[in-house]
């Protein structure tokens, strides 16, 4: 039976840590009948937080996907982490979503990680609606949140509801479209609610906000605007259609409100997901590169299950029994269990053994999955996050997910020699799952080094390694992961020759090395186009350069912002071999970069400190003592937010000293900003 794509929603729940994403998702699952008892994060019983560490720490680490039904519609929900160390989880989710629900804390408004996920959603053009949560908390202010989002992001915010009382006086909401009051029944866990006429005390305020809603929506919709200007009647259906259109076009952001913890406001939120967020047919067609022998051509991929199959692997999770679970968003055609697919990214064929529908920690086997849908493929042994799945007849390469570079490392070693193989295998599995987690062996010391996005990120991964995979290992103190770059332009020629197995292997080439602008990353280009040179030689040169990017220049740290252009290839059919050209390219890179004024770069972090006004001076002092720069300060009802940047190397142990000087009343979040030149070289940091 064909899937009705108009009745499908692929949504994500995104927000700052502790704003109530997982709690809101639990209520959505409860009211849509997916679960029969509401699990609480505080009790470690949330359905979406099924990893042991998530239950112990009370935070979401891995994006959990779940499918549920509401009023004849299918909703695929992905609950994402709010902690900055797990930003890759948010990135890869937003890449495949059609719409999102941004959960905002009614007391704090826009928090540091709210800004991060909002910008990520803007980057992927994801339409969204906002749910102002915790309206029953002291200091809750719905109208402040509307204004805060508008000022911080320039978003045109429109209220679809206003609160009946706020904080301890919060009773329910006024629906500005139906112009009714809604109150939830506490005894039935919010399952029952009463809808009544607006009381005389609330009529004037409700009418004022209803008129503002109609005015804002009509000003962005030509059809509704004509009716409005001519004084005609604007029906509920007309208003909802215009709100849907504006939301999908990202003209404005609708706002709803409630208290998920106390089961208030969730059912209208689910209705809003159906009414205003896009179906897979409402979003622009995915773009990809048609991989041909001689060139790559950009093409659009319409969401149609009758076309050739095409999907993107956006997450990989390891299961003890089934192996790798590949979460796939299908953009075109249909994938069936037992069929073969082409991994376009790796140019390898694989077989889909099973296709599963995900219900958080419970999986249901299905025969096939079609365009617009999300499912899990079992049996793909080579697939990595960001890989495109397709077919030889439709070799389209979808844009891969881009992840930030790891900035913190620790040394890890097995307790016994017999544990070493298990440790290496486990690190490989975890690197496939999480692209921001990398591991390598130090060439000088022989130590295994693992790298990640922050102290919490590595702590979680090491704990998983021990608990989930049973690896016994010792870890060292955290170290900053530096980068190496160049400051000048150099042209370098190299020749390589060696007799192997009685046959001479030789290669020669010339490369130009230069510094890229900050943040552009490493780039490789081959300016040689000679049909006499086989493809495998070009590929060998590229591999030699790209492997060298990872090996560094002087200290063995990965390279950053270096551009390499191959300007000449000396090819002799009788002596050429791919191995020779890979080695020759590495030699040219090594010798050239050492002449190009190598420099060491250190990671700089964005730091946001939240603390009461009386401790701001002490908090700022702690940052400046560590070489930090103050960027600005915001006043919130919950306290002051100080924005600063600081070198990662100086921020170890910051949480302890910050708690000490603020009597435990301050908190901070930290995320990577950029790399800058480290003054004074490595010194004692190496």
C-alpha cells in the first residue's frame, strides 16, 4: 500500500539542555498512544533516554527516533541532545528533518545552546514552531520569550495561544484561532481537558492578541491580505492555511505554550505539528551530484516512491545482537528488505538484511520503506554516517553531513595485552557511530589517542566503552588537540623510486602549498588533466595528500586550512604504480609544508556563564585570568549571562573554580569557536 506522504511529518525536538525536550516527547508519545505510562527523566524512566548513561545523568546523549500516529497522520520524531558536546547528534538529525519543534524555557528564554540549534536549523532551512515550556515555574514569562526570540534571531514571532496566568497562577491557555479557553485535568494526567468560552476578564486581552495574529499573518499572505483589507470574514480554515504557508516558507515562527512536566498544552502542540509543519512533499526537493565518469552534475531528487531508490545514512548505532543499525532517511524510490543497494559514497554494493521501524528502544520489522520516510537498515557493514545509498542506475551523491573537528584528546591504554584488539575494534565501532569521535596511534609513543568535542563527550564515550563493550582500559588526563597550518606559499617537487620484487616503482610530481582563509579547512585540487594518466594514479596522489593532512607537519597534529594544488605529474607507464605516487605525494607535502612557515593553532572556545548579578565580577575575573576575552553580557530574569571566548588549554578545571567563587550558583556552557595561532609554540603542552 502506497504511503500518503501528505499525512507524514518528520520532525525533531530541539532546545537548550534542561528546557524539557525529552519530557515533551514523552507526553507526545503518551497522548498519541505509543506508551501507556509516562516515564520521567528524574526517575531515569524516560522512553527516549534508553541508554544507561542517559538515565544516570538525566541528559539525552544519542538522538532517539520513534514513529507514532495522530489523527490519521504518521509522525517520525527525533529527540536530540541539548548539550553542546553532542552537537553532532543535532546536526545529523536536522539534516534529514522536514520540520522542528523548538522547546524554550519560559523562565530563561533564549539560552546559549538554543542559539546553536537555531542557527543549525537556519543553515538547513528547517521550518519550526516554538513551544514555551515550564509556564508553571516561578518567573515564567511567555511574552518575554516571544520578544527574546524576535530580538536574538530576527524571527517574526506570532502567538497562536496566550497564557491564562503565568508562574504559580498558570491555569491554561487561550487558543487565539478558535478563541476558546483550554484547561487540563490534573487527575487524568492531562489526558482530559475542558474547552470553554473566553471569560469576561480575559476577553479584551484575547481580542487584542487575536487581532495582532490576524494582522501579522495577513500582512505576509496576499490572499488573506485581500480579504482582510476588504473587511471580509476570515474563517478559521483560511487563517490556519495562511499560518501553515508562512511557517513552511519560514516567514514567521508560531508560538504555543504549556507545562510538559504537568501535562498541560501537549495535545494542541501535536495538532500544530500536523497543521503547520511540512510533509515531505512540502519541502524543496533534495539536491545531489550525479556521479558520471567525466563530470559531476547537480540534480534535484523529487520525493517520489515510483522513482529510483535513494537514501542518506544519518546515524549509525551499534547493537550487540544485530550489529550496525543504520538510520536512513529515504528521499526517493523504495528500499526492500533482502535487496542489494549501492553505497554511492564508497562505490561498494551491500545487502539490506532487514528494515526496522523504530520505537525508541523497541524495533518492529517491516518489508520496505519508501520516499519521505525514516527507518533502520540492518546488514550494511561498510556504511558510515553521511553515506548515500542508491543504485548503479541512479548514482546520485547526496550532500554529506559536515561535523566539527574534535578539540580535546586523552590517551587510553588496555589494562592487559589481550584487551588491545578488543579496544581497537571498539574504537572503530564508536568512530563509525560518532564522526566527532576519532582515535589514532601516536607515532612516537605508540599510545592510543582518542579525541572528542569536550570533557563530558569523552567521559560518556569512555564509560560506554567500559560498560557497553566490556573493554578494560586506563585513561590519561585530557589534552588539547592542536592543529598545524602554514603561513606562506611554496611550490615543491618530489621524486620517489624503489625496486620492489625486482621491478622499479617510480613517481614524480609538483605541488603548490598555500594557506587557506581561516575556517575554510583543507582543500585538494588537481590541475593536471592528462588522458594518458590512469584514474588510479590520480586517486593515489589524492590519497597521499589527504593522508598527510591527518599526519601534521612538525608535531603530528592534524593540519587545518591548507590548500594543495597538484600542478605536474611525471608519469612513465613502465615504472608507475599507485603505491609510488601515494608515497611521492606524501613526501612532497612533508618537505613543502616544512618550508611554508609552519605554525601551531590552538582551539578557542565560546564560553557562556550564567550567574547571579553579585557574582559577575568574580566570574569574569576567572575567565580573564585564563586568557579569556569578554564579548558581552545579557540580563535575564534568572540572572546574568556573560559571553566570552577563551583558549581551550586554559579551561580545564574551570567548573570547579567557578563554583568555588560563586558559592555554587553559577553554571557555564562551552563550545568550539575557531582555531587561532598559539603564541610561544607548544612549550610544556606537548
